[in-house]
């Protein structure tokens, strides 16, 4: 029996296949099972018009057999089989696929049949784990069976063989274990079971294997009541047995009609698929037919994984093509601001590359991603409206991610995300949306006011907050690092701009009050110059303000950046600390400030000490560190 050589280009491709195209060796089982499913599809399709086939869909199967002694793994099916010529065409020429030819023929008839393997190279992934691959096949309608055998790039043989039933057997003689690779693991029943569950769980035919199991040994009737030497019941005996078991579920829950699936089934699928003990806050079944046809099942988790905010977290949805898993984490299917979403997408419409492990960037993928983003947003808005407690639980887990989504990419996604945000309302003492805040604003309020800091309690002590309280205006308290960047990115909401209590003009004064303030500022001009000089470069200037309520002073930054932002950047770069210039604002109506004004002409030295005390008070209120606590203590003691 003469050995036939692969064509030159096929030899090069085979070497590439084995060493480069596939990133995971375990993929070989997915490919062989997919090919077996294709072969069954062809015979099942033929059975619709040929009564002689004598088989219905329930009669088809794919079997796995592992022989540890001989190191053999067999994948067999009772599909249509191959003739000698088809073996030569499909196995002798790499990248020629019988499935592809069948699909093209069906397309001419406009037949609606799914074919998984259309790539013609998946079979050769077997050489990643096998020294020798043997294929036994008998085609439906033919008497003779054929054996194809190859040890890789050195060529192959085709010869007659004995096979009584129609179908194909692919027999792999696995490679010997090395220090780096343990090929024998592909003979372990639980390894094979896990790989089927991972990649081929939704192949529509049963994937079967003899599984070794254990059960309690039944005692004969006359021994059931016997006791041991201590008079106790005898310990149970166990026996090992084998049973032909189906390893795959076949029909995925996302392929079923929504009316046929209960919430408990949706939740159970989520827990099993994504290893979460807590049921999800929401599930989103999606079925779309049109320019791109696909089904999806998405979930909103109840809590963030422990590594969610680290670089180790893997986002993305599981991508299936006709029930076969192609990618475990397809990042392109979900935008980064919704990276917390888990789920699956199943479509036959995507263009896959030669190994099925990577997607080509194409229009179909973009369409699916855009549609899913809209579905996720709408589900979150529905939850926000109808199940507020669940939404606040969601926001506690993933609200920070939404805020990052607002500020990332130069605010490109802000319009899509702004309605999903929640902030703490100082007036309502609860979380509110921006829409709820604006709709509750008094008619005379012109801006959205916010304050950023470490805690709500500290923010409630800000001098500016007291003035807003007196006016009946609400303030949004923001206590996460990213918070202060959000309003700067949004700039406005429902035609209301944002005003930061720590940096911005609150715009609370009438025209008459502004004119009066200008007169006060003119009256204080020399006193303010004295205070700036007394503080010896600690501030860029001093000014009077009518926005301090009953407080004597406050410190605000100059130049737009807040002290909270400076702290944020300092954590990334310590050299950023202390670069902000400070403005000391004084309340001209406060007794302490009036006393300072009176001391400046009569006792300038004591006035200087007063100014230093008030400056430190400003540091405390701004939650900034006191530069020299000991000197401040001595200063206070000297004034007592």
C-alpha cells in the first residue's frame, strides 16, 4: 500500500496548523465533534427525502471511547460517512471541507440547515495531540468501507477496511507525555466530560461515553439485617460500574422561547455557567432576526467579582456559533462600561478565521454589540424605575464602572450613561438620579450643585453648603475618586450646568447683592493685602465672600482643579502634591473676621497671628493637612 504525499502547500499548512493556528491543544476535541455533527446533519437531511435511510433525529449520536492501555481516543458517529474519493478530497487536501461543499449545495436550494464546520482544517488539529490519526468510514449507500491513516506531514495511506455500520470513526494514538505536556489527560473521563461541557455542550446530538460510576452495593435479603461484631449495622459496601452517559445538554436555554423558560431555570443556568452562588439581579433574553440573526442571554450580576476592578478581570461574553463555543471571552461584544455583564451570544452569521478562535472585525459583530448595548441600558433603566432596591444594589456593585465609562474616551459615552448614574442627595438623604435632582429643583435654582470629598459627614460641614441649605437648594455629595470628574465631563444635564462648591461661583447673589459685595471688597482691599502678606506665601490671595453662611473662612483652590482632584493625582504621582495655589475667603459679617479687621491698624502683630489661625481653620475645613501642628498649637496657646 503506497503512501500518498500531501500537496506541497498542504504540507506547509499542516505544519502551521499543528504549531501556530490553535492556541489551546484541547480545541481538537471540539473540532472532531463538530465534524461528527456535520456528518450526522448530512444524513439527517437526506433522511427527509430518502425513506431508505430509516433513521430519525433521535437515532443519531456521537460516541467517545478512551483506551488508557493503548493510549487511544476514538470519536465516532453514525452520520453519512465518506467514500474513498471523499476521503481523498476532504482529508488528503487540507483546507478543503466536505461541510463547505454541502453548505454551498444547500444554499443553491435555499435550504435552512446549519452546518458548523465550514473551514476544512479543524480535523488536522488532532495532530497537536496525536502521533497517528486513523479514520475508518463507510458511506451511506455503499458496501465498502475505507481507512485513512497518517502520522502527519510525511503523508497518508487509504485502504479498504472492515466496518459494518455507516458512519465515521476517528482514532487518535496520543503522543507520549513529556515534562511540558501531559497528553494522557485526554483519556481521563472527567477531562473529556469537562471539554465537552465547555465547547460542545449544545451540539444537537447526544455525545455519549461509558462513564465509570459508584453505587451502594445491594445486599442479599438474608444479609440485610445482619450486624457486625459490635452489634451495629454493617457499613455499606460500594461497587464500581460503567454506564453509557450523555455528556451534553443539547438544547441551550437561550434557544428556547421565553414563555417556555421559568425564572428559576434562567437563574439556575447562570449559577451553573458562571459559578456564582448568588442569583443575578436580571436576565435579558434576546432573539433577533434580520441583517444579523442571533440569540443571546445576558445577565446583570448581583455583586462584583473579587478581581473586577483589576487588570486580571476578563470581560466579554461567551460566543457560540451554532451551539459550538468559539470564544470564552469575546470582548468586542460588550462595551467596557458594561463589562460587568455576563452571558452568551449564539449566531451563525459571523465571519470566523481559520481556527475559529478569533473573530474578524466585521460589520455583523458591530451590529450585535450595538444592539446588546441598547438592550442592557434599557434593562437597567427598567430596573431603576420598577425595582429601585435592586437597582441600588446593582449600583453599589458596579456604579463606579458606569462613572469610569462616562469619563473615559473623552466623554464619548456620556450621553448613553448619564441617566444610569446615582448620587447622594443631601436634601433627600438618599440616592437620586440626575433627572430626579433637576425635576425637584426650586424654580429659582439655576445650577446643579455638587461637592466631592471623603465622606458625606465631612461634606455637610462645608461653609458653602450651609448657604445653599438656607436657600432650599439640594447638593449632590460625591465620595468616590472618579466622582468629581463626572460632572466636569458631562458639563450640563437637562440644560443645567454643574457647580462645584469647592471651586465655582455658586451664583446665589442678586444684582443688588453683587454691587454691595463689590463695595465691601473695596472697603477690605488694604486688609486683604495685609492678610496675604501675613501668611507669607501660603495663599495666592485673600478675598471676602457672601457664600460662607455662619462660617468665618474657607480655603478654595485657584485655577479650576479642586483639592480632591489634587489628592487623586497625588496618589498616582506624589510630586503633584502642594502645587495648587490657595485662596482664603473670609466672611466679612462674622465676629472673628471683624475682630481681625479691627486689629490690623491697632495691633498688627496680633492680627498676623489671627490670620494664621484662620488659615489653619480653612485647612481643616478643606480636609487638608496642617503643615506644622506643633507651631499651630503654640500659636493657639499664645493667644489664650
